[in-house]
């Protein structure tokens, strides 16, 4: 996964245009709460919880990029909260 693609994802989140996320139809999202399989089911999740997913700005701290994998450590910042995240 390229660094440019990762940065595009974060930019899309900051603008709120989550339907334009560069994810595939077989995208898999795993969180401590559930697993969502597919772009459609993931965007439905975001649509239903816009107040939770949108409205963040991101500070990226560490990035490791390989041919098929990326790891990013960042802080998601909203008006009154911050969330430290590491994603593969």
C-alpha cells in the first residue's frame, strides 16, 4: 500500500467524503466491536454513526509501508476528545 494512498484516506476522512474512500468491494474492517465485510456494509456503518466517525483531524506519527501492508500510528482529534490509534 502506498504512502500516497494512506494519506488520501486520511484526507477523505477529514473532508467527510467517506463514500470516496479508496477501498475495495471486499474491504474488511475489524474493530473491538465488530467485523464489517465489504465496502457497502462499512459505508453503511459510517453513515449510521457519522457523529462518531466524522469531524476528526489527524496527526500521523509513525508510518511503515510495505508492498501489501501499511501500519500507521496517529491521533484522531475531535473538538473535545482525542483517540490514539494504531492501524494495520
